[in-house]
C-alpha cells in the first residue's frame, strides 16, 4: 500500500526556536498534502492544505506566518513551526492524497514538545 | 461547512463480539466516506472506504454501509480481536477537494 513518512518522529526544542517537519510520499505522487494537529484524546484538526507548486491554503485561525508550509515537489511537503512556544506542543500529522485513487494516506506523526 | 457526528464515543466489547460505529454528516454533496483506525502515538490508517455510488463494501471482518438519504454511514467489525482496540474516525468529504471533516472519534476497547 501507499506509504507516507514523516521526519522527525519526535522533537524537543526550546521556546523561540524554529522546527521543520518533513512529510514524504514514498511510493506515489501527491499533488495535495494536508497538515493536521492533534491534541491528546481529541480529533484531528486540519491546519492547511498544500498543493505542489502553489501556496498553501490555511484553515481559519491558523497563523500562516507561524506555520510555514512548503510543497516543493510531488513527494515532499514541509511544515516549519517558527518561534515555537510551549502552546505549540502537539502531535502534528501529515497526509498525502493519491492522485490516482484519491485516497488519503497518513504519516506516522511528529510529536513536538516546546520547553 | 460539514457537520460530522460520530457515535458512540466509547465502545467496549468482548472478544468475538461485533462492533458498530455510526457517522452522521450534514453535507449532501459528500461523496467519499472513509474510516480510519488510529493506534496510540501513531498516525491514522485507512481501513475501509466507500464512495457514494455504492451502498455497502466489505473487506474480511470489516464492512462499511452507506445511507445517503439519511446521511449516515457505519463501520461494522465482526469477530473483534484485542488488536482491534484503537480510536476510529470517520472523515467524509465532498466534491473534488477531498478535504475531509473528521468526526470526534470512537475509542473501541476489545476485552480478551
């Protein structure tokens, strides 16, 4: 089946620093990738939709200057959390939409802890 | 926007029993109806999906049924096993965007 990887799987950073999370579709091309945030025991909250070669579309309430998304190729999207603060600590999950089946495949998630 | 409700929020069954989780949606344009399984500390995994032109789909112990008139679809798991214990999410989407709206999740606990 289709595989999506995320790197790193977990990261601890100091308040004020920036963190980059990579999302890759390993065996298929994804024109569209999604970024989600999930708090403990809650559902997934869509942060933004990114299309290859164009600017990401952010959901209401998500600061685009804080959560920078770059979809540089059909297999790679990155999320950069800039000037991270403890309230940004969360589980970040990406997904990639198969351009063939239109099924969505999720990465394993990245646990971000900001101290 | 789409309003999605998922019931129950928690479901506890004995191994071997069946489990049913229901998802109700509001957008009549929804045409893609997936179910995801999420284990603790992992990303969601697509386990079964159905599109609007089909009423039922089955894959071994898992099935999904769709009632477009009533705007709900359900996940059915038969002969449950402890490894089925996880949180299950429905996430219907509409049109060509395939942007899903996730339900709140159902925590399924299968007791050995």
